[in-house]
């Protein structure tokens, strides 16, 4: 479903050139739960941004759901992203000026979903992550764990085919991290493809496959024992 | 979706109350200033365009061109012109002449000196002014008919119905003539060039004949009558205009060296045409209007720049929202629509606030624009948008357009961000982007240019009203005798009043252009030089503190100094001005002393006695600093002088003026005294540039406030953006003053770039403006760096308080922020 073929990504400024990814090739099938690990600066977040069509590669090709999107324009990438991808970020990235339910609703606003259906799906998503009782609160009124649950709800509400989670537990304590991981695990179990960047071996062990990166390259892939 | 956008916008606004208020208030202030200027322009362009049928009404006047000299423009015409025009051009349906006098008006114990116009009966048929009572169209058919305005009705009749009741006019000594009020009209609005409040009929036996009688034998023009014609419906004035030269040649003999020109002007154009002599009211130079319009646009631009900068800076704080919305599938157009919509909401809120500000400011604005005396209508700029749907719609559209234009830059910048860059906050905030920096420079350039312009106009106005006059006009009261010269007993009595420093007299105002003139020359000359011939008292020059450039001043000790009409053969000493010295060809003032002049008299006149130049005095403006000073030859003739100048010492003014009034009652004329301060004359003469100075000064003040608001808002965002940097610098040892220098330097650099733009532009524009004055101040190159320094001080004072607060913060607070 997601096929990267010799993907490279270079960040250039006037004086410095950084090779964030170098000849990365991998394939992620539908329904897989994949963990991506590696030291800081190895290109994990860059890989996730490219997978999520938030950034474009400097080299190589990327096929998503059979479409080669390597040369797509920003508008075309938006169309694909809107249809199929949900995101969970390490720093939650909730909009401070919107309530919990309004934040979750943002994921449906650009998909031509009628207002009544939006409200119903938002309520269901909040219920699913156990934060419905805080629907009218603003993000700054929630704890970190609660904010991340809202972010997970936002990622789920549009029923994406793929969820990309960039260190979803990085800013959480153990208890909250476990709770969020449980949500993601259940989402993956239900058939959604989940690609998660993590530093935690414990959380990586929940994934069916772990890909390790070092200096922008894939150095190993480990399958979970059945 | 709209609800989601609105919730985000309103809550963001509430979270940043101070900057939101600055943004909206700045925009509202800019809108209000521009709206007031726009309303003022509309007002000035609307003179005399609201009367029914005004498009068919034209004013007829005369201009006299002389080779090598400035044209002599009059707002009036010879009394015979109207009749000849009706004879020659059948497209003229009617004509009417109007002229003014200054009688005393009385009803019972109530008496005032009033300006009373006499008009032909067709005047109110030609121009149907809004009527309260009676019928103005027929009122002047009666020889004793009188048309008055509402204010005059209240003054003399209170709450009584004035129709049919009488007032007494004292036009001549001891002769009161009754007139009957046959119509009452509304007070004239501010936007008309007419300024009458009382109009009597030319059919009256006591009407001033010199304005209205025609004299086929005369070979000079009498220029007292304001003449108007109305064309038949559907007719145009093109044939008359094309035939104007021939018309004058047919009916008026030519004079050597003078070419008359007939001016035919639609009355709606009178206010914007150059003011001639005997103008009914001050005119407006169209260039002034366009200048003010341009400045109004610049003020809006300033407000818009503030808005763009602050919106972009605020948008930078919402970068996460942009990234989230994009990752959720928002297209660029969705984000553009969101931010543009927010900008339009701001603009509409600012627009409503501006509307309220304009309504509150209009009364004071009208005072600012008005003459301030009862002889001239007060300005009546209005803003009745509820009665003018087109105006309301135009304002709404302009607001939306501005919202779109001003919101476009931040909308396009933010929507163009890549989602990944947005989510990682890898963006440049406003103020550090090239466009942001350029906008700040443009803003400061506009401010500097406005400061220069205001300073130059102020200097020129002060010069025109002060040093440019070359006479001392402090505390000078003028009063006029209408029928007889001022007697020596009267002059002595005035001189002995406590509080009166000096008194003198002349036949005209010290800057009067309506003087008699003659042709004179040096004894050997064959070509005449036209010289104005003002008649004055012995102490006239000393009164106005004019020192001789050569020779001496008039003195009773010299018998030849006094002009005696009964003995024209008597040798006469005269005084000439600098312009006369040049015109007569003398090499210097000293070279003219003792030289004789001859008069180029007409064939039927007797040659006068010898005329010898006894002294040369400096030029002083006969008309205004806009026109060349005419060569003049002063003649001393105290027995024939009717305009008295009284200089007060400035102490106990009410008592001194009351004493003057008392002397008038005893030794003056039987009518009510007519006196005014010389300052009022100059006020009228330079009213347009005084008005320009006031309005520009107010706009400059608005521009300063806008610049301060914008800089203050930017300083907040700049400090936020550099919080981490400030924290790190403080950890590494920077003091509060080091940090302040860093922050203040960021706001000083744009002033230098702004100066590079503003200096040449403002210097060029103001030099062109000054060229409209014959006598003018130099530009004053020192004004340019002074304006820049002022802008720099304004910028630093605005941002220093907040910068100090930021610089004093503990570094850990800044680092924890990250």
C-alpha cells in the first residue's frame, strides 16, 4: 500500500546541506502496525512527513495506494492526504482557540461532510478515546494525556486508511503513554495501517514490524515473532 | 465550517486583546480620517450643484490682460454686459445682477451693520433657493421687497412672522428707507459661493446705481455687479464662449495695452476657479483638494500597512493551526478564504467604529473648516449615509475591498506554507520578512513626508500672515466711512482714547487691490508705466512700521507733501515702492530721490504740476503673497481718506473698543459702526492655505498616532519572536541596556531607509507647492533631517517602554517559553 523506492531528502540552506534520508526503500502493507526507531536526527520524522505527504522527497519515488505521488503538486497531495491519512504528533498540535470537539471537527471540515454527520462522528470519536466529557473545554484546560487523546480522536474521526504517529507518547508520562498506545493498538487491530515513530522499545514491541534508521538509512527491519 | 473559522478568529482576538485593539483602533482611525477627507472633497466639489436648473446658470465676469504683467481677474462684470448679452444671444433666457452694500439695518431698538445685497427680480427666478415663507421669485418685483434668511428673521423678528413687516435701511446719512420682508429662505448652506443674508430689489430708488446703471458713453469698466445668466433649457454656452472676443469688440472700445476677456463659468465651477477681485466668497484651489485627497489616501495606506503587519505577525502565531488544517486536508484556497474572512471582519468592525468616530468628529471638523465669522456660512460637511444608500454601499464595498487587499498578504503567506514547515514552526514572522520590513520603511517614509509637508505649509502660512506682509498688523482695527472722509476731529478723538497707540487713514485697506491707478513715467520717457495711486495720511508708513529705503517719509513740515485737489498745479511730493523703482527704470532707490515724474493724462485733462519722488518705501503685498506687488505711487491727502486704521496697545481691549464706538457715535456717521480687525482680512485672503494647514496638521497628527500604534504592535511581536534570543543573551551576560539597544536598533534602521525615500519626494512636491506663491519662504533643507529625527524619536519613544519591560525579564522565563 505504501511503497518507498530509494527515497532521499536533502534540506538545503545557503550554507548547509543536510541529507536527512538516503536511499530509503520500504513497503508497508495495508493493516500493518509498523514502528520506526532510531537515534535523534536519523530521519524518522522526515520519513513520516514524506509518508504523510506533508513533505516531498528530493529523490526516489513514493507510491501510495498504487499512485505515484513523487511529482504531485501541493494541491494533489492535499487531495490524497485528505482522503486517507490521519496524524498524531508528539506535541499534540491542537488549535488553542478551538474547543476539544471543534479541534476534532477540523479533520472533517475539508471533506464535504454535512454538519449533522460531522457532529455525530465527532461525538463518536470522542467517546471512543474517552474524552467526551471534556468536549467543550479548550486545550489549555486539559492535561497532556487528555490532549493527546483529543489528537488521536482527530486522527480517527475521518476513518483514514493510514495513521501516522510521530512519537505520540514522547510528551506523556507512563500511564498516559500506555493509554494512548492502547488506543493506537486497538486502531491497528481494527485494520487501520499504523506507522509510529517511537524511542520506546516497549511500545515498539506492540508493532508487528520495527524499522530502524541510522543517518538517514534503513539499517534493519525486525518482525515481531508471531 | 464558517462557525469553526469564526470561533478560531474571535477567540484569537480575545486572547490578544491589546494587539487586537491596536489593530482595530488604528484601522478605524485611518478610516475615519480618510472618510472625513473624502466627505470634505465631496463637499468642496458640490458647490452650487443642488439648486434646480443650476446647470443652465452661468456667471459672467471680466479679466484684463496686460502684456508682461499678471492678468487682473475680476469676479464681476460691467453693468451693461448682461443687457448686451441678452441682445446678442437668444439662448439666454434671463439674466440677473447682484451687488452688495453695507448699510445699517434697524428694527425698533435693534440695529446692526449688515451686508445687504441688491439683486434684480430675476435672480431668485433663476436660482430657486429653498423657501420657508413667501415667494422669493416675486418678492423683488416690488421696489421695497426684501428677501431674508432664517437667521436674519430670528435676529430682527424673534418668533414673530416676518412676512410683510418692515426693516429700516440707513444707506446714507440721516436717511432711513423702509423695506418689506416678502420672502424668507433657508440659511444658505456652506457649499455655495453666494453669501447673502438680505437681498433687496434693484427696482428700489435707493439701490446703488453704480452697480446697475448702464452708461453707453463710458470708456471704462465699472466692475461692481456680479452678473449671472440662465440659458434656455437644452441650450449650451458654447456659441457665447466662442464669440466672446467678438462680443467685447462689438460693444466696448479697446484701451491701449489692455485686452479684456469675458469669462463664462457654470456656477458649479465658480468655487473651484481662481479667485478674482470682489469675490463673493473664498474659492478653493483644486490642487489643494487633490493634495488633501492624496494625503487622505496616504493615511489609509498607513493604517493598512499597520493592519497588514500586525495581521501577518499574528498569523505567525497561528502557524500550528495552519499546519493542522493543511494536514487535515485544507486546500490553500480554504486557508486563504479563512484569513481573508477574518481580515474582512476586522475591517467591518473598524468601519463601524470609524463611522461612529466621524459622526462624533463632524461638528468639530466643520468648525475647523469654517471661517468663524457671521459673514460667511459655516461649513456643512455632512455624513447622512442612511439617506444615501449609494454612499453606504460604496463605503461597504471599499471596506471589503480594503479587507481583501490588506488581508491578502498574510493570507497568501500563511496558506503557502508547507504543512511540515508549519508544524515544525519553521517560518519567519512578520517584521523580519522582506515585505514586512519594506512596509515599515514605507510607513515611516509617509510619516516623514507628511511632517515635512506640514512644516513647509506652516512656515509659508506664517510668512504670508506675518513677515511676508512687511507691515505690522498687530492689534490693528479698521473702520470705514461710507459717505464722507474721516474728519480731523474724529481722528484726534480716536488718538486720545486710552489703549489706542496710533491712528492713521487711507482710501483703501493697506493691502487693498481696489485702488485707483494712473499712467506715469519719468520726464524723458515716452512709454507710460501704470502705477497704483493709494492716498494716505502723513503717518501711514510709520503706523505700519515701514522704513524708507531711500529719502524720507511724509511730513507736515514739507508743504509739497500735501495733495490738494483744488490746486493740481501745485508741486507735489510722492512716495514710490520698490516695484515702481524697477518699473520706472531707476538703478536704485537712492537714484530715484529728487527725480521728477510726469503724468500721462488724457487729452481733456489739464497737465498737473511737478511730481517729485521724496522717498522710496519697501514693497508690501497689495493683494496677497500669491500675486506680484504692483508698482505704486503714494500720495498724502488726509482730507480724502475714509478707511481708518487704529492700533491698540492690547491692554483693556473691550474698553478701548467701546470708546472707539462712542467716538463713532459722536463724530462718525449716523449708521452703525462697521469695524473689524486687520487679521480678519488676512484670514479671508489666505483662508485656503489656513484651511490646508489645519487639515494637514490634523492628518499629520493622525499619521503620527497610526505610526505609533503600528510600531507598538510590532514591538510586541518582535519581542515575542526574539524571546529565546533575549534569554540566551542574558544568560551569556547581556545587561538590560544591551538588550534594549538591540531591540531599539531594530526600529531605528528603517528610519534611515525611509529618509532616503521621503527626502527627495517631499522636497520635490513642496518646492512645486511653493512655486504657487510669488513671495515665499525657502524650502528649508534643515526640515528634512529634522523630520527624520522627529520620526526616529517618535519610533523610539513608542517602542522603548515595552522593550524595557522585555529587556528586564529573567532569562529563565524566556528559555522556559521554548
